[in-house]
C-alpha cells in the first residue's frame, strides 16, 4: 500500500514539475511579447507633440505656441461650443484659412491638439490597407 501511494505521490510531483515548467515557459513568452509591445508604444508616443493634452484657461494662460487648437466658448444660458482654430506665427486662422481675431469671441478654455510625425501617419495608412 505504501509503495503504491509513494508512486502516486512521485507521479503527482513529476506532473506538477512539468506543469510548472510549462507555466514558466508561457510566462517568459508573454513577458517577451509585453516588452515588445511596450517598446512599440513608447516609440509611437515619441512622435506625439511635446505639449501635454490638457485643457487650459484662456484668461490666465492663453496659448502662445503655433499649432491646432480646440477652443471652448462658454456663455451664460447656452451650451458650451467648441471650434478648431490654428495659431500660426502669432495669428489665428479658422478652418477655411481666413485670419480672424479670436480674442473678440472671448474663448473660455483651450486645448492644443497633438501633432504626429509623418512616419506615424504613414504607418496607420498602411495598416488600414492591410486590414481591407
């Protein structure tokens, strides 16, 4: 009886060891994939603009850098409205490219839109072609 029980226990221990080795192999494969994905994400993030994507108050901190902005206009009794404008060389332009004086509209808040490197844009275009 003891010999049979001893053999069963040894077999169970051997099975546990094999399973542990398989789990360790799977874990190392998953970690390798995760590291590759993390470096790809870090590479893509480096192509984003250096400015943070956060909403700022126009009155205390108006935008000064050239780029595309979303401006919010909040009026009493009305729903907040947002518009996209471009600041280039200190002058504001609307979507049609016309120069405008944004200050007369008294924007409440603003956010700088991220800009992407042409390589990132090309990568996404190729990915969309591959999906089709």
